[in-house]
């Protein structure tokens, strides 16, 4: 129960003065919400819940931390409470095991007040977990929360029963497409009844999201919440650094941050996660990496250790970090600049929550300059670019990217002249 309320709590920072009592939710759910002393909905909740309760298909654009999970969980549970049939009635698809676990905890929090049974289906478990998932997919659960890959493995064995599904929800659809789940999603949807309500939530509305929406939604209503700017309490620092300077620079940054007890470092690949984690451990720093190379139980233990404070530094990729809902993050380090500007806001938004202070440090190599320019346009702020300390050496300059582009342009012109001569 506490996990759903945590989700509501962190999202309440931007409310609409609309109370949950104004929605057409049943008394049991209203009582559960009030039990946690919450009564005002966030913007995405105020926009989405009435439409979902009306049975409309919906595409929602909202980032992490806006309360979007509760925006679909509340009306879904309300609708399920009115259905007396047996079998799986709702299917929630999400990109990672960690997010599946988080959503499951939030659903369980409210399902405690209803008669709905929920089961998370994700990879990495043992034979017992597989058998429990099979039983749930055969009809023993009302709600299934699944990663596409694991669900496909069950579907291929022929026993999954989705004949009673009334609600389909895709959470973080953009992430699922980034991972490459498009074909799996279409195959899963092919096993569902055509008569259903479908909801899709994404942090961005890229063309690939529109394509997926056209495939699975019927005359959808669209709601969106503008991406928020970084909290005022986040101190943002930027260092220019070549790739080979990044690990020494991270160690330098951490050297005088002993008062920081909870630190997340984001890397672009699991290979970098492994390399950085090994270097930090060799420097006697309390660090753990999380990647798909770990067994599921080990990954859950790693997150648990970080959440409890037994691990001080967590090194992760963006995909692996989804579902890591942890309060009290002191420092976020962007070892690599994220590809999408919105991801920068998501990353550093994990610190300075609930009006506390926090720090975000980003390392920019020469190939990252254009990406960071997009970030500065998004956050409407130009940040000071610092050089590494003398002991590490001088990093690239902010104008390096222009030089690279100029050099490429000249090379293209020279190549064109050479080709022209050869063609004469």
C-alpha cells in the first residue's frame, strides 16, 4: 500500500485543485486514497481519469514523477470492481522487470482494498516463479503486469487465456520501442479480444509512438503534461571530458562528497556500467552496478541494498533504472549525456525531491556537445562548462563540436572535388 501512496506523494507537487472525490470512483477506492491523506489529483490524473472511466481509448504523454501510474491504476481497479467474470481482465505491459515490480507494488497497494488479484510476469525467476506465472495467465489473476519478452515465452506455449481481457495498458511505450519490442507488442495484442479499452502512456510522442498508437488504439483521446523543468533545489554542474578522462573525473568528484550517502551514476551501456563499477570498487568505494547481466534475484537485491542504504553508489543504464523509485538521492552523475533531452530531466529529477536540495553532475565529451545543447534549450538555461582538474588534464572545449563539423564539411568538399576529377 505504501508504494502507491509514495507515487501519489511525489507527484502531488503539481496539482490541479481537483479532488479525487470529484471523480466517479467507488467508495472503497476513495477511502483508500483518503486513508493516506491525499485528496488532490495531479494534472495527468485530472485529465486522464475521467476519460478512462468513460471507457475511452487514450494516449497520454507524461514523464516519470507526474503520477501517471495512479492515473491508470485507479480507474482500472474501479472498472474491474464492476466485472464479475473470471479470468484475466486487465493487461499492463512495461519495458523492464524493475518497472513491472514497481507497478505491481502500487497496484497491490490499492488492490488490497478490492477483490482484485494481481500478478507480475517478468524474466529471471526460477521454475516456481514460472509455474506461478502460468497459473495466473491461465486465469487465476485479474490483473497481469508483464514485460513483453517474458509474456511472449508464455504465449508460445499455448495456455495463456486472455479471452476476458477488457483493459490493455502500455506504460512507457517509448522505452519498449527503444528496446525493440514492437513486433512482440503487436503479437501480444493479437491474442487479446478486439473489444477492449486500450491506453498508452509515453514520455515522448515520436513518430514511432504515433505508428504504434494507430495500430492498437481506436479513436483515442490525447492528454499531455508538459515536461517539467529541473527542480530549483538541483545544483547542476557540467564538466568537459574526453572518454578516457571520465572514470578518473568521477573518482575525483566523489573524493570530496563523503556526506553524500545516496548516489546514482547513469551510463549509456551495460559495458560501461561494468567498467565503472569495477574501478569504483578498486578505489574502495561502496558501489554496485545493475544490468541485464545480473540474475533477477541479484538485481532485486542490488536495488534493495541501495534503497536501504547498504550500497552508497548505484551505477545503471537508463533502461535498468526504470522502476527504481528511491527517495533521498543526494547526487546524480551523468557519465554519458542522454540521447533524449527529456531523459536529462528524468535523471536529475531523482534528486532534490520534495523541496530538498541535491546535485547533478554531467560529463560531456566532444561527441555529446550537440546533445547537451538540446538539453539547454529544453531547460531554458545555459550552464557553465568546467574543465577537469589539472591532475586529469584538459578536456575538450565547448567549441570543439563546431570544429568537428567544419572539418567534416571541408573533408566532404575535398572528397567531392576528387570524385569530380575522377568522373571527368
